[in-house]
C-alpha cells in the first residue's frame, strides 16, 4: 500500500472530534446549549470588531473556529496512558507539556495530546487534556492496593481499536475504511457508562479518599468529562450562560480581560449529578436508568485563547497571578468573585497590553510575513521593516493549558469543594516513563515557529529584491 492511499491523520482527527462532539451532545444536552451560545457570541464579536474578523480570515483561523474544542480524560494506569499515546498518534496528536496538579490537592499529573505542525493546527487543533491518577498520593495503603487491583482488571480499549492502532503503526497509516472503523472503535473508550464496576460501599470509600479517585477507579473507562468550544469573547459567554439556564463557576480562570488577549481564559459550568448503578445494587432509584446513587464528573467549559508568551512573559504572568491570589482567594460560594476580578484587573495593569510592546519587549511570540509592499530596503532590522509596512507580525495563538487554571477547573467540578493538601510533588520522570516517550516542550515549539517565520520572511524579501 502506498502512503497516498492512507487517510491523513488530520482528517482522522477531524472525524474523531466531530464524532466525539456528537456523542457528548447526546450524553450532556447542556453541551449543545453551550455550543449554540458560543456560536452566537462569536458571530456578534466578529460583527463588532471588523479588524479582528479580517485577521481571523487572513490567518485562516475562521475555518478552525467552529471545529475548535478540547476535551479531557482521566486515566488509571501506566498501561492505559501508554496505549492512549499510541491511539492519539494515529490522529497526529502528540504529548505536549507536563502539568503537576498535586500542588492544588488533585492527585494527578497530566499532558495535552495535540497536533504541533502549524498546518495541522490550522486544519484542526483538537486537543485532549489527559491526566493520570497518582495512587502514590493516596495515603491509605489498603485503599491504594484495592484501587490498583480494580484498575488492573479493566480493559478500556476495544480489541478492534487495539488491532487498528497496531495496523497503523506497522503500515504507517490507515486507509479510509479503516479510519472510519478506528473512529468508531476509539469512541467507545470515551463513552459514559452509568454502571459502576464496584459496589456502593467501595465507591464511597474511594470517594472519601478523593472524589477524583472514585471517578477514575469505579468505571469501565475514562469517560470524556468535558468538551470545550473556543469563544472570541469569554466575558460575553460568561454573562450569557445564566440566560440560557446554565450556572457558570464564579470566576473566569486566567488573565483578566485585555485588548490583546494572552494565553488562555476559561470558565465552566458545574458538573452534572448523574444516576449510576452499583455492582450488586438494586437499581431501584428514580429516573430512566437503574440508579442506586449519583456521580458528578461531567461538565461544560468555554475558553478564549490569546497570544503565546515567551519564558519572560510567562514569568511575568505567573508572578502577577501569584500576587492576585495572595490578595484575594475566591470563596467556595463565589460571593467575593467581584473582588477577585477587580484585583486581577488592577495587578495585571503591569502587563503591557499592545502588540508592539509585547513583541519588542520579547514577552510574546509572533508570526512574521512579508506584506507584499514593493521596495523593501536591504536590511535585517525587522522592527524597521514592520514600521515601514513591509512586514506584518501576528500573534501566535497559545495552544496549551495553564496548571493553576486547570486546578481551578478540577476543583470547581469535583462536586466537593473541600481542599485537601497533598504536598507539591511533581514526578515528571515517572510520567514520561509511563507514557513511553518524552513530552514535547511547548515553549520550544512556539520559539521555533517565531524563529522560522522571521527567517522565511527575510529570505522572501531578499528574493523579491533581486
Ligand atoms: C481536566 C481539567 C483541566 C483545562 O481546560 O484546564 C482542563 C479535568 O477535569 O479532567 O480541562
Ligand atoms: Ni478543559
């Protein structure tokens, strides 16, 4: 078989993310409401800001906007993580970044599977925030062993899915029919199962250790726990949620509203209470399905993405966010949300908020291109070329996640606001060992895009000058 008869990984990713979106909409109807809200907000934002609209069109970002979403799953074992990496590789998604959530009392560490090539990102940037449970952070040894034994028994991938992953690895791809089958089989892993694999009593014990332990350990597979559309105006989306019967979390995670958005802002609605049946239960509860109890895990989220920051920019962001969180901690009931948002706006006034300063001060990454204006002088001075209109610089979108924000999203959705204090103990080496490969360094990826576009732009100006 020649490589040209393979379905492209980008196309498989698009089919998969579409299928996942349909499945989630059927499972969690509020997700459909959220999608409709975001579509309306995005249309209004484009109408209100023609410059933004033009830039999105120039960068071919409009096509990807409606496709754009990320999801999240939580895995239980090293073997599951290892195979999940191989599954995502079929769709051109590789692990980028390491996130330690133990600092926030969440016993997981994570990576994001995503495409990395600019063209692949443009086609479909679908990403999955993937966490691995850290039983080593559960204190009770007997419980730890019980959880490990339960997890060791489950098989989260179908035989058909495993066979197709192997075929893709052996032959370097999947043909069209196989790709369709792969999407169908892979989807099974992410489906919600209302039947717990354990009895009520075991579920309660695991839940008492940490709600996340129960969520990972007690079910057949790593159900997708949210899918997140991308909005152009998250403040409008946050304000619009209650009107559509959705209760958002108290504050938007990440930086404050700005003229030039940086990194990532996120908000979510609280996890649903879903009926579940326990092993050996009577299933005599109310509702359509046999229910013995309820479980909260699945929620909805909206995000707005801004420019990727350099290490200097990121250090400034982290420092300012630390200051804000030192001043105001959002209470469990969200009653002081306004104080938090006010402190955020005040403290972040120290972060430059125009593209030129962000670029010249080396705080953010940009993509350069020749504008086509004739008569460019023979110079390597990009600032001069930009000032004279021969070169344009556009912000490079941040494609990754933020650990503090992710912790906030986890916390607000565990159905239990109690903060537990695990000592911060990143274990990147163990994560990489379980994954079976290094995680890519996200900063290096942005740096390379920025550098490559500088070189290419200067080279194209030289070529057109001769
Ligand atoms: C993942 C939470 C993190 C994000 O967007 O930061 C996340 C989870 O709850 O499993 O999705
Ligand atoms: Ni998320």
